[in-house]
C-alpha cells in the first residue's frame, strides 16, 4: 500500500519531463522516461476512452497534440494507441503501458480527468483504481471532481486519493457551476464526504484559508501545482508540502 510520505519524498514532474521544442511531448513515454532517469515522481492525466480504458492524455480532444482530431471519448483504446503525436516519435498510450514502463521506480500521481457528467463516470473511476491497486509500485489518484472520490473510496478504499482545487474562477468549464458550487469547491467543503488523503491546490492561489485550514487542523498535506518559477517555489515551501513542477530543474 502506498504511503503519503512516498508522495512527498521527491518533486513531482508535471506530465513528465517534457520539452515540446525538442519533440518530447507531455504525458508521453519519452517524457516519463526522462523523469524516471532523474528520479522524479511523476504526475500524469488520464482520459476515458469509448471502451472505458484510461488513456494517458490531458485534453478532452486530440486536436492540440495528436495527428488526429475529435473528442477522446469517441474513440476506442485500440484506435487511440495507433495515433502518433504531432512531433516526436511517441504514440498515444494507456495507463497499463505507463505502469509497465515505470515499474515502481518512482511514485505516480494519476489525475482522473472528469467530463462532469451525471454519475461521475463511475465505471471508469472503478477501472482506474483497480489498476492502481494492482500496480506494484507507489501510486495514487487525484481529481477535480469531488463526486469521483466517494466512488473510488467505496471501491478501493486503500488506494490513496486526493482532491484538486484552486480559486475556482467563473471561467471555462466552471461557468456551468453556480456561485455556491464554486464556493464549495474552492473551500473543499465536501471533504467530510469525500475524505481525501491529500489536497492538490493551485500555487497561484496560495496562501489560501481553506487549504491552510484542512492542512493545519486535519493533517492533510498540500501538493501544489504547477510550480514554474523561483518565486512560486519559495511560496510553495511556505504553504505546501510538495510541488508539481514544470520548466525548471528543482535539483539545480
């Protein structure tokens, strides 16, 4: 069973150690290998495919990074793994492929991307936590969607789970939420129901009352994202327990 302390031991590379200018795309095998070689923990994203598998990919559509277009959810895993990235030599790949590559060498943080649909993609969440539980290495899940966490907890309570949050500004997908909904998300007032093992909070919004409260009085460590500058790293050192970093070398 993964311990929270394992997630705090080494800085976490955001979507691997990627460098798009040199053909190393985020969330690809090349980016993951680069992070493993430096002994960094790794955060990746997973999207649901048409057949319920977990694709290691951040966006809801293929357009930005892949030599294809359209929503991920409309293609099967067999179709998706044949698709090459727009640069570099990698194809899309699945969560199990990631596990096979990393093989327990460094901790993995699996962010489940939510489509914010009724039922919270319950079958998909259960599929992911089953794979995480079966993996022979340190790994956990996290998500912005608080409705996913009770599903994960009921199905595989021993799998570490975290809630992702920030200031929850009324923009993008969050426009669909009411002001009260955004207040609940920002302050994580669902925690008595969702019972995460850690908080993943945006560095731009630290310090903040809510994560500080849950950290101080309930012992929930804070994993802050995405740290890109020295000033952000100094702020993270004061208000968080771990960083998810990008664009610099935290060991330098």
